[in-house]
C-alpha cells in the first residue's frame, strides 16, 4: 500500500512512546543499575560486574536459582501431563465437555491473591481442608505442615500453580484434539489400533502445535513466577521456596540493594530468553516433521 | 468440532459395552471436576460461616446463610470504591492499549520497508523481557513522574507493558486481512486515517475483543505492579488492598475467604458471560499453529 513514511511513523508514534517510556527505557536503566551499587536513592556508583560475581558467591541466590529451575520443571511436567489427560478425557465425553472445560478453566481467572487465600486455608495446619480431609479418610499419618515444612513447601506451592493453570493447558490441548480429522482417527481404528496405540502413534504427533504453545507458556510463566510463592510462603521457611522473583523483590525493596536486584533480574532474563528461544526451536521442529 | 464429537467405536466389542464405557467416562470426568474444584467450593462455604462454627467443625456446613462476613469486609475494605477504581484502571488500560496498538499495527502490517520491519522487531523484543527487569527502574520512573497512586498513571504503565503483545497480535491479524478493501478506499480518496477509521478498525473488531479480554484479565489480577504503584492501598485497586487485608486477618479464614470471593466476583461474572470467547482466545494459538 502507498503510505508515505512520515504518516506511517506518526501512526506508530503513540505506541512507540508508551512502549519506549515504560518498557525500553526502564529495561535499559535496569541493565545499567546492575553495573552499579545503586540503593534506590542518591547517586549510583559504577562497579562493573561486581554484582554478577556476587551472585555466584551468594549461597542464597544459588538456592533461589535452583528452586526456580526445580519449580519450573515440576510445574511444566505435571501441568502438561494432567492437562493432556483431561483434554483426552473431555474429548471423549461430549455431553459434559463444555461444563468441564469451563469449570477447570475457572481458577485461572482468579488473581494470585485470591488463590493464595483459598490455599492457605486448604493447607492450614489448624483446621485446614487438606489435613482435615486426610484425617477423615483415615490417612491421618499423611498430615503435614504443608507450607511450613522445608521438605514440602516448594512442591506445595507448585501444586497450587498446577491447580490454577491446568484448565488452560487442557483447553489448548482440547482445541487441537477436536481439530484432528475424524478420518485419521477412523483409519487408525480400522487398522486395529487400540485407544492407547492410536494416541501414541497418531494423535500425540498431531498434537504437536498444542504442545508447543502450552509448554512454552507454562515454562516461561513458571520461571518468572512471583505471586504464588510470595503470597503463600514468602519464600520460606528459610529459603526453601525462594524463587528468583522473590529474591529480586527482596533485594530491591526490602534490602535497598537495587543494583544487586537488577543483576538478579538480568540473570532471570537470560534464563527466560534462553529457554524460550531454545524450546520454541525444538518444539517447532517437531511440528515441521509432521 | 461437531465431527469430532462422534467418537469412532471399534467394531469388535458389543455396542452395549461401549455405551457403558461411555457412561463411566462421563461420570468419572464429572467426579474428577468436582474433586478438582473442592478447594473453591469449600472456600465459598467457609465465607458464610462464623469463626466459631469454623473452629468447631472445619468441614461442616454453615448453620445459616449469613452475610455478616461480606458486610464486614465491604465496610473494612471500602469495597465499592476499590471496585470502581479497579474497573476504571482496567477500562482505561484496555481502551488505550487497543487504540494505540491498532494504529501502530496498520502501517506495521502494510508498509513494506526495512525500517518498519525494524520497528516491528523492536516491539517483539519486549515479548521476551521478563517484567522483573523493568520493575525497579519503572518504580523509580513512576515516582519521579508523579504517577504513583494515580489511576491514570497506572493505566499508562499497564498499556506500555501490554504494548509488545498487543502490537504482535494485531499486526498478525491485519496481515491476514485482504488488502483490496484498503486499496479501494484509497482510490475513493480516503486518507490513511480515514482508511484506518472506516476499513481497518471495524475489521479488527474480533481481534480487539480477544485482546481486550487479555488486557482486562491481566490488569484486574495484577499484584506486583499494583503493590508498588499504590503505596496508599485505600486509594488504589483491589489487589493491594486485599493483600493488606491478609496481614490484618491472617487467621480468620471466614473473613479472608469472604474478601476473596468479593474481590473476584466482578471478574467471575465477566468470565461466565464471555467464557466461550475467553477460552477460545487462549486456545486459538494452538489451532492456528
């Protein structure tokens, strides 16, 4: 189309202004702060890569990085498997499909604060739903201080994340599943394939687009997680459930170490970019192989 | 979708067995969904109980349908004011994001030049930046510009943050539109702004609907930015006020859960009214590939 460049540029200007002012400029300043000893007020002194080498020597930061990767791994695997199973289930139960899809999706509409209110009640050692239910089922020896025990805190938070977003994964897989043509399915059945054989050799490869979208979304979301661990455990007990999001927040806003917090944020960025680029490449090549 | 509704039934087992299998699958799925929603259902129930009832029997039903907890929360939280504030920020952010991103998407999709490609890639770069990188400088910037504790300031910041996704999403959509209509309107003497107003914007309506839902959900549920932005929670949005509530009433679940229910009620109404569009919006990426 014929549109002279000054006009084209003026159309983009409002978007560029908002984006530049509230995203690009802060991102550039953040990168700069990570090379200083800035405390949030006053002057910033340039310190080179000192903040980054401090991360490598900070046992708390290393625990936090480990926790972040563990959390993201556990959430991604559990949520993908559960979401996929539910999608297959819903795909083969037409009469309750819509109801189930909406019901499973509903938790992902709630804010992290609301989710955390619900689950502090569920996990509470004093009359919490989970322990009370275990007791009632005669499984009293499985009772635990879910969020207060270093052994269970991180995984308990991960379970809440999976509970919240499984409905989205299931909806993504279901849309893809219902799009697989009936002929493909029928010919596999005529060839004598059972349900699981048909799934493994026919449907699973055809679900590659859904896998790309849902795994990428889940993994990136879990790597940058903040709300749930912050609200449910504050990263505790000790640093048992501390993830990078919390470390950044704490360094910057409780300890007034903006420079160090910014360096941690840069490390998280590297993780996310690395993972999203690498993962997209791997998953897309699976799709191309179809 | 309707084609896939009928599942092919293998020929070998008798039809009766297959029907029973189908029934079992349906009932089992319903049972699972209810189990899955147990935390939510119990949370609703607890919100109606008195603290004494809750302490005596944590999983018992409330003795009566009492609304005392809700009344107390509405008073404590200044609820209606917070809902109005949150709705204003959500609406302002959505309108601003949609309008500004649609304007940008039009030339980004249609003007083929090296510099437009460059600008497009600049926006895409923002998709990979985690919010935490911006957090600290964004806070300082907002403080220095005097945007903290203002609803319009929050809307500006949210729009800026949503911009990469909005531009990416809408540019892709404009590219999929047939170009003939725009050419016809240009031949008829329409200015670029006229073409945008009378051709592009109406065609973008479905895409903008999906985008508006994403922006609204993000803004309504946001915690971290609103926590930093509204240092006086009573004049801000729902989430920071709700978060402050947590510290005050940590042990009284009857009040906490009533507050949680009240805070999500407007959004849940929105969700159930638009469930089809919302779920399809999330799932769309998978089908288009």
